[in-house]
C-alpha cells in the first residue's frame, strides 16, 4: 500500500482527536486501520469500521 492510499480523511482525524485518540495503519497481519489511544487499540478494520465506532461512541456520549 502506498502513501496516497494510507491517507486518513481529515474529518476522521478530527473526530478521533476529540476523543484523545488517533488513527494509524497496522502493518501487522491482518493489515488494517487502528483507532487507538495511548493505552490500547479500541477498533480495528477499515476506515468505515473506524467511522462507525466513532459514530456509536458519539451517540452514547461516552
């Protein structure tokens, strides 16, 4: 995967920052995107999976 493909949309980055989290590409199998905080990975998968997790977290107010 090249750098262009690995770019995270700015909207997702901002939404993650509001929850003190970040998004990164995982090179460890199975490859995918990780939504994480300094202590753990909270969501793994496609960028759609990350967006869905953030939407659910925002809906519950947690």
